[in-house]
C-alpha cells in the first residue's frame, strides 16, 4: 500500500479503522520528502485524529520528521504553519482559514468522507487551493457507507479525472432519478461495480485480514 501511494500523485487508500492507513501514509510521505518530490505536507483530518493519531504514529513511522498540529486558536495554528515541521496536520473546520502563504505541495485528506459534499463550505474552500498540491491522497474507511452518491465528491478532491467534474453528469451516468422534485437518485444496476472499476487505477483496497 505504501508503494502504491509512493508511485502515484493521485491515490486513495480504502481500509477499515485500525488497518494501518496512517502508518502506510507516513511511510510514503517521508519517502517522497526524502527523494525531493514533495517539500511539505498538509494533512486534513478530524480534530481528534489530528491530536490523538498522527502525533502518536509519527515516532513509530516517521521518526526523523516532525509533525506540527495546527489545531486550537488562530495563533496556535499559525505557529504550527510557521514551524519547520515538514508535516502539518489541521482539522477540516480550519480549511477556510488556511494561511494565504501556505507552502505545502502535498495533501493528505484523512477520513476523506468529510469532503463528500461538493456543495459544502469545506469542499468549496479547499477547491480554491487544490491546484497548489501536486500530490493528493485520500484515506477512508467508509467510502460508500452513506451510499454511492458520496463517492463523487471524495474522488473529485483526489483527482477530478476519476469521475469527472460534474456531479450531475455522474448521477446521469450511474443513477436513476426516482423523484426529480426532491433530487432523489438510486444507483442503477451494476453501478457500484462500474464506479469501482473506473477508479481502480488510483485506488488501493486494503483487506484487514491481509494486514493481520
């Protein structure tokens, strides 16, 4: 899985909680820094994951790379971005207040499902700066937990070429509208298999059984 990430500028790891997504990603992240492909990483994650997961995993998998946690007051967050740390972790609620001079060229979206809504404020704020990240990876254990419709936004963050630019076109291709007044769509027969086949080149599915 780490090799899969290392070899791709756009990629997703689909794996359940506890399967090692953070370890995998830190391994690949540090290799890309060491080889000069990425100067600095921005990690987006839920607040608890920022404070309780990434700093805990860092000594195990990225001992020589400091992690700065940009959580808390504006001053605390700015201090993290101003630090020499090559990996900065911040929570999704702070996307709208990222520094104007953000110098990260690698992006990891941990729990990618937080960006499933292309119409949401977080998604729109991130979309404005996405182009500055030459490497974009997404991690999630609940890719389709709320339905196949959520997959579009997650894929667009990583690579809009996977499922296209327009959610409307995505729905037209893989869904059947059952109530146009309320915008209700259901997946067409075989849609899940078709979508997964389309995104397979950028997707690594980690079986927890293999990991154990």
